[in-house]
């Protein structure tokens, strides 16, 4: 018996000893965790329950040259409800009136919101969605509702802000305005002005601390941010919305009529290189057109006869030809190594001067002129083209500029046909904007200016950066050569290949281009183009129009397909841009008049205001005007104001709501 009791006691002592050792080990581990690794585990716990979320900064606004919005960041608000944090007293006192207010604003019955809020409280839900995508005025209104006006803790209102990028122009100029997008892997896609100048527009993101709650949801700790986001700068572009609208619709009409595959038009201010309009339209399977690609910037292709300007300038500069030199077009066909070069006019033009050859765009005359002039030293011709920068990219801020290709005799691909074919724009490749930059230099007495897309960068109303003209080449040719080819381009419109667009009402100068593409397809496909400037005497704007693969049955020559777009743009710019004369101010300072005016102004502030007529105005201008009158504005659509809910001339009430229908 004693032996058994002793054995049991020994076992108890052993178990007690093990428990004591285990307790000592646990205590040691707790002390080790607390003092040696406490900070690590504390941070780990906080990471699982607390997390800093990024608050995207508002991108700066993108404006046209006249202050019209091209792109803007619009804040949107989601409203949620924490049913746990509200006291019983506050909940019961306010739920009825809150439900009524929500019903009036959001459209559902008050009973719906009452039941939803009570169910959330019964289930202790802390993140109940109340409303999504509210505008700022609606957000401020809902923030003033009963219970929500008590704040985040007492009222349970949770606000989450997001930002939506809006483009008031809609699809017009979409590729020019562009965008910046980030994929799930963190890679950015940057297109157009939004992409090119994103470093100014982007801003600095903020941070907001949130706590993890049930079902993987995160609730903001407070209404305050850990770090406030810093909005991006505003960018004022060189685009003129009025000219953009003219260019877009002129190009669209021509593409639709000729059933073309795609086309582009660019309008540049001659003296500054500022791009005033750039439209790029591609055809869908349904036959409609949209801003598919930025053809003006990226698409490098054979230019055809618009390249004859470059060939003529080179020949005149190298003095291998003179404008009065007579060239025999040989009944419209000449052959090089068995390959024919033909004029568009059957039978040719007979014996004509070099200047006349330019006006009528004679392929035979140009191939003979360039071949005879440079046959002993073809490198001289190509080197002259290189010296004018035709083999180099412009270096645009907009991504994706196409590479020009001007073959050189040292290239392996050079052959006996290279020189004569280059004379009339085959075997070379260049983008529409690169072509326009050269034409603009001729209009500018030989000074080649880099195309520019922005005027300044602003922090609200304070200028941060003002862009200046950038000269790429102060003299691509002599002033004498520039004057000679300008006269040829003027004559091209007055009596040459583009005589069909001539008008006595305003002057234009330019060069037509027709280039065959996809040679292996029968019948052939063509690229029609026209490049030039207006007015002819004192150029204000240069412009290029390129239309790819029009329906051959309707027409494919540059003068028929592309030149009318140029004329339409020039005509409308002339018509819509009034000539303004500065007059000496006739204002006379009179103290009595000033006093009477101030008295009258103070009086009308106390009287009822009248509703202005905002139909036809750009949306952002109309909204700004009406909000400054103290009105609440709601709108549907985008673009310009089509209809207004309050008639013009009607007396307005304080904080009256006005609805605008946009198109």
C-alpha cells in the first residue's frame, strides 16, 4: 500500500515539475515576445487590422487655348452607414427624418430606407451602402441630413471619395486629348496630351487610414486623411476647340462620302508652331468613324506628290535646276530600267518649265529633273534632304511618333530606281505631321519650328511654366528659294492641280498629293493628300489633310478627296475669326457716374435675378455661370447645352435647381 502511494506521489511530483517548467517556458517566451520582438508583432497586428489606403490626387485640368475644358477630374462620392457607432438615442430621434430626406433625394420610398437602416442596426453592420457616385452638391446636401450631420462617430456617416476623368468634347479629338491608364501590373499606357504631360497633371497621392471590419471590408478611422493628396497642375494646351470642331467635321464629312478607311487633319499656327487642331478618324465595320489612332503622329507612309516640294527645294538650293528651265514630259511617259513613270494627264504636258511642272504635278518632269541633276552624285540630293531634317523625328512629347525613312545611296537597298522614284514621293516614308512641319517652315521663310501642344502650366491661376517657340532649324533653305516655291504653291491653287478649290474670297497655297498603296491589290488603293497654308501672302495657319483608301469609284486624287477639306477649314476659320482693330479707350472717369453705378449695382443684388439663355454654350461655361448665380445645376450628357429647364428671362429663386440637357 505504501509503495503504491509513493509511486502516485512520484508521478504527481513529475507532472507538477513538468507544469512548472512549461509555465517557466511560457513566461520566458512572453517576456521575449514583449521585449525582444514586441514592436514586430505589434506592427504585424496593426497591418492586419489597420491599413493606409492610397487617395488618388485629382489630376489637373486640361484646357484649350481659350480656357475651354478638354479634360477635368470630377469628384464622386459613395455614402455608407456605420449602424454600430450611433447611440440608441440619436438613432431613434433621427431615423424617420433621415429616411424622408433620403427618399426625397434618391427616389425610393422612405419605408425602404427606414427598414434598411433598422436591419443594419439589428445585424450590427458597419458598412452599409446608402448611395453611389454622388456629385459634390449632392454630397454636401446628404451630409446635412439628420443624423448624418452629427459626424462620423455620432452620426455613422462614412464618406468615400473617388475621381472620374471627364472629357467635355466627348469623342471629338479623343486621341489628341488622350488618357493615362494603369493596368493591374502597374504599367502605364499614356496617350495624347493627357499622357504626354502627365508629369504635370498627375499630382501627388494622399493616404487614409482604415480599419478592417467584418467580411474583409475596410472602414475609415476618421474623416481626416493621414496625408492629404496634392492636386496636379493645370495644363493649357494650344488646341482651339472652335478650330478642332471645324477640322473634325470637315474631315468626317469627306471620309463618309468617299467611304475611306481613315484620315487625319492637322492645323498649325505658322509663326509659333502651335497645333490648333488635330483630328484622326478611322472607319468601323459598321461604316461609322471614331478617333481610332493618332495617324498624324505615328503613321509614316509614302507621301506621293506632296514630297515634290522637298525635291524642288533641294534642287533649287543645289542649283541643279532653275524655275525657268524647260523640261520635256515626253507625252506623259518616261522609263527607267524598263519601269514606266506616268503623268496623271494622258499625253503629258509637252515642254514645260520646272515651275509649271510643280503646278501641274508632272511626275515625268520631276523624275527627269532630279535624275539629270544628281545622276553623277545621288548622295548630294539625299544629303540635302538630310540637312533639312527630313530623316529625323521631330521629337514630340506625344508618344508614338513614326520614324521617317529617306534611303541613302550607301544603303544596301539602294538601286537604280531609288533616285527617280524619290523625286515624286515614292520609296520614302514620312508622317503627316513631319510633312506639315516642313511646309510650315517654307511658309515661315525657311525657319523650321517644332510643333507645340501646350502654352503653359498653371497652379490654379498662377503660371508655373510658360512654353516658348523652339526652332529646330533656323534656315532649311535660303529666303530666295522659299519665296520661289511659295509662288509655285500659290499658283498650284490658282491654276494648277488644286484649281478646283480656288476662290477669290481668300487666298490659299499648297500642293496636292496622290500616292498608290498596296500595289499588289487590283484595282489599286490610294492615299490622297493636300498640304499648304493660308492666307497665301501672309500665312497665318498651315494645314495638312491625308485620306487613306477612298472608294476609287468616287475619286482618289488629292485635289478631289483631300483639298476640299483644306478649303473648308480655311473658309470657316476666315469666317469665324473676326478681324479686330484696337481703338483708343473712350472711357471718361466721372465720380458721379461711378457713384450712381455702384448704387445701382447694390440695388440689383437685392432684386430677383433673371435666368440667362445658356443654350449653345459649352457645358462647363454654362455650369460655371449658373453656379455663380447661386443656382444648383444638374445635367445629362456632354458637350454644349441643348435645352434648359428654366426659360431665359424667368425670375430665379435662391438655390433654385436648373437642369441642363447636353448634346
